[in-house]
């Protein structure tokens, strides 16, 4: 019997990762499927790591796919060939989807519209919309019509509140089965060289270069503030993307730090609980889940990884950067989405005063046991438990096997 063909669409790096979690679960279920992907934003690195064939051209645009945060970034994307790229991607989807039995889209109106244009049955994981943003989700007329189409079989939401809201608005096919970003976050047992009994602070500068480089430089300044002013002993672990690791020597030189064996070191912090008057930041590109699981607090300048941290019950301190992705506007929206677990410090790109305020917030947060306990409950409410990718994969497998 011929394998069933599934085309996965996504418009964002986090969305790529969500689809890869669903694909992993689908492959693990034993379903006889032939998967392929079209990442509309970025180079599709997550798909390549998961050995999923990409059917069309990809390119890293200047905005990183978040041009809605600033119209200037959209103009830069246009200049970099966005229109031609999008047209080529649409042509690839039209050609390839003729041989597919189902399209699975993750994202917003872009992913939904391309899925609809394929003229194949589709399901969508609506990752970019939540009732937590505005109290009542507003999908707009076009996306609403796309989701109400008979070709759209199911709408999976990122949280239970949004599913209930859409059901109340009349979209009965909307359902919440868990958020796939919470899957595959189990510790691998990697040795993080942690000092027992000392609070661990995770640093998440993001995944898009060169912005992640700039964010890490900013976070190192914040680390110095924390180390200078903290009333508690703390240790730092940075979860980086592989592409950022080769830049650590240059980052150290730029920031007046030293780089030794995967550790960034700063020699001038005079605190009694730092051995040899050093503050260290151990950097890893293969220990994200371990660092998150073992952290007491997260300082994040990114999207999906902060959502995962909140889902694990971690408090998050966010300081705005220069963008294009992680700006105050993004951080403020993230705070509305994720609730009190996220504290946004400052309303502009972080300066020395904002960093001092953030350092005080870190120290205060680590000593607030009542608040820390509330973060655990808030994480469950906002992000749900793990297992969402398996449930979505089961839906896909059952449709391909039996129809609906």
C-alpha cells in the first residue's frame, strides 16, 4: 500500500520546531507516512536536523519573520527578495501538494492561507493567536473564513482558554490537546557542573543571528550587575544555538570577558561567594532542556524558549533588546500571553539603568517563595502539560487511516 503524503507548513522558527515535534510523534506511532515541509520563514534548520525534505526555496530575511513589529523591517525584507521568494514557495506548494493526502499548518494567517491554497484537506495549529492577548481572540475576517472552510478539518489552539473562546464564537472544530512546545523537554543527564545548593540562572539570548549575538553581549552586562549586587549566591548557564558558539571568543573580547573551555569569565567581581573573585557563564549548545529543568530563574530574550520556561514553572525576567525580534513590543505581548511568570524590565532597549533594575528584580524574585510557587500553577494554566504533539499526531494518523 502506498504511503500517505503529508506536507507540513510553518511560518516561523518556533513553528518549525512545533511541526518537527508532531513529525517525531507521527514517526514514533508507526504510521506509514511520507512527510515533507515548506518553512515559509528562515532556512528550515529544524526540519533539516529532523531529516524532513524541504520542497521549495528558503531564505533568511532581515526581519527574521517578525516584520509586523516594525514596518521598516518589512521594507528590508522586500528589498531582500521576499515577494519573489514567497511566489516560488507558493508554486512549490501547489506542485507538491497534488500528491499529498493532508496539509498540516502551524502559524497564523500566512500558514493558514497557504494551506487553503493547496486545495487539500488541512489542519492547523494556531500558534500565533491566544485569548490571553486581548481577552477575546480576534482572528480577522480572512483567517476566520479559512478556518471555517470544509477543507479545514481541525483547529488546534495553543491554550485551553483560546479553544473555549473560539468554540463560544462558533468555531466548534477548535480544540486544545496540549502545546507541542512542551514536549521533549526532559533532562538528558548532561553534566552542567553545577554547584549544589546554589541557585542557577539560565540565559536565553535567542536563536536568530546576529540578534542573538547582540542579546548575549547585553545579558553578559546584566550578569555582572547581578553578580555585583545579589544577596544570594548564584550561578549562570547559557543555552545557545550552535551557530553562536564559534562567536564566543569575539564576544568575550568585545565585552572584556575571558573565554576558556566553553566558559565566559569576568575577573573583577568582588563577592565573597565567588571563588577566585570570578563570575562564570558556562555556555552550551546541546543542553537546553537540562539548563531549563535545573534553573531557578530564566533571563530570556526570545520567544518559544521563554514559553517553554514558563510552562516548566520558571520565573522569567525579560529585558528588551534592539530587535528586530525581541523588542519591548514583543516582550510586552509575551507578558500578556504568559502572565505573571514574565516580568518585563524597561520599555526601551536596555541601558545601564534598566540592567540595574533587572538585577534587583532577579534578587527579589529568587527570595519570593510565594511568587515562585505561583509560577508553577501559572505555567500549567498558560501552556498545559506535555503530550500535545502525540495527540495531534494521533489525530493525523486516524484521519489518514479512517477519514473523518
